[in-house]
């Protein structure tokens, strides 16, 4: 049984959490509910048998980050799950720095996401109790990164026998046949500028976010570099679902989009090596016109008159050439990228402001609210009003 303490100063959130946890069954027991970090710290100190703390970030007396820091300093063995209305990367980074097992936005909270987070925490605690760590302390993560790098080595290539030996040491959970998906930030230069010396944290947090969506499909994920991630699943539909959920969350947490490439069917190790090389080598870098086009769209998406000609003029190439390059290098059309960019901005406004739907449609470049709602539903699968519920 997992013993849980809920820490939040909003009674409605506490009631919601209780209801969701009770629906998950008798494997989870709510020990106590506290309204601030100080109250929770006193209780957990007196009750070391607590397994999991679900805490808000912004609270009186002692906030969630302060609670995590205090528990970390005490050497507490309980797991931490942050629940917050904040999506800023600095909060995410601080949460993981002080040992958070996961970080969920209140606007995204539902029974499925909570169950996924709980499964991840239980799995991690089991591994830690048996001497195996998900954080790489047992060397598994380093072995995986080395394996992926070795597959691309061209100056002193590693033999296939050695690669296979490295692969078997990585303890991947996936079995043949499977598919893999490569992810990269859409604007690597922007990531470098914004995160700088925090790139290791960025890598770790991106991996944690992807893992949250891969776990229900019994897949795997490895953060090879801050600009390169590989995840696996048994079918392409699963990977598409992972990408759709991750893409939305990545914009919310890190304010950057990610692009993908999905492999063909992997039925043997030699096919895996060949496809990985092909996919990565044809996907790592965007050409200058595509980078300029994406940046221009991200800076001018509010403009209702924004069109292909304006974007291609800024990129320095013809419309047809830019369209072809963009689709080839990013896997989506310029119109699809523009729509995604506008909808991500709209979702952020829905979650963080009191603006009405027609105002948000106007501020994100849509000609009218009807078009906005139609595109919103197509991309997110839900209506704008549901985001605020």
C-alpha cells in the first residue's frame, strides 16, 4: 500500500485529489491533507512511513519547493509529485532538482495522468529497493547514450558484434518487432540561448516528460543529447499518441516545440542500426531557410495577414522551395506549423488569463472565433472551453 500526504491550500483541489485517488483502488491510502508546506513537513517528519507527497508549488508559510528542499535535506525516503498551476521551466527544474518524481499541471489533471504518474513512482521505488535506479546511477543511462552515439560513429566505427553487446547491456524493455521515434527541439538555437548551462536539466526534464507518455505503452526513452531523444513502442499509432501529448506539454513546460521522425518496422538488430543511422542523419539539422521561417512564424503568428509569401521572403527562398524544404525537414507543412503555434499560444492564454474565447482567437491570429474553435478541436481533440474546466 502507498501511503499519501496531500499538500494544497485550495480545498477544491484537495477534494478533487481525494476523489481521483479513491477511484484508483485500495493500493493507495491518504494518510493526511495539509494546507501548507510547514504543516506537511511536521507531519512527514513524525510519520516516516509516508511513501508519497503530492504538493502544490505556491502555498503560504512554506511553499512546495521549500518543502521539497527540507525533505531532501532530511534525507526523507518519500517520493514527491508536484501539482501546480505554474508551467515555468524554473519551477520544473527546481522540482526535479529536489527529487520530484513527476510534475503535473492542475489544468491537465485527470485519473489517467494521475495513474500514469503513480505507476511511474511505484516502478521507480521498486527499482531503488532492489538496487536498480531509473536515474542512471547504475550506469544504464550512460550505457544507452554510448550505444546510440556508437551507432553513428564514422571515424572509428564500432563492429556490429560490439554494438550488439552494447545494446544487450542497455536493458531496453522493448521486444521485436517495434518502432522508434526520434525527437528534437524545433529551434535548437533558441534552446541553447534560453537554457545555456541548464542543458543537462533540460535533457533530464524532457526525458521525464516523454517517459510519462511512453509508459502506458510499455515503451522506452533515452535522452541522447539535449537536442536528440529516442523512444520506442510496439506500433506507430502508439508513438503518434505519445508525440501528440508530449508536443502539447513541451510547449507548456519549456515553451518550445519538438519535431519527430518515426522509423519503419524494426524486426532485427541490423535493421535497427541501419534505420537509426538513416533517420538521425537525415533529421538532425534544419536548413537556414527553415530555421528562419519557423522563427518568423513564432514571432508573427498573431498577424491575421501572415501568408506564405511573407514567410518565404524572410526566409530568402521561393514559396515552393520553402514549402518543399519545410515538409521534408520537419515532417509537417508550414500551415500545420502555423496552426500548432497559434493553438499552443491560445492554450497558454486559456490556462493563464481570463480572456474570453473570441479575444483569444483575435490575439492569436485567427480571422474569427468559428475558425479558431474548428482548428482548436482538430489539433487538441477538444473544445477551448474544456481547457478551463
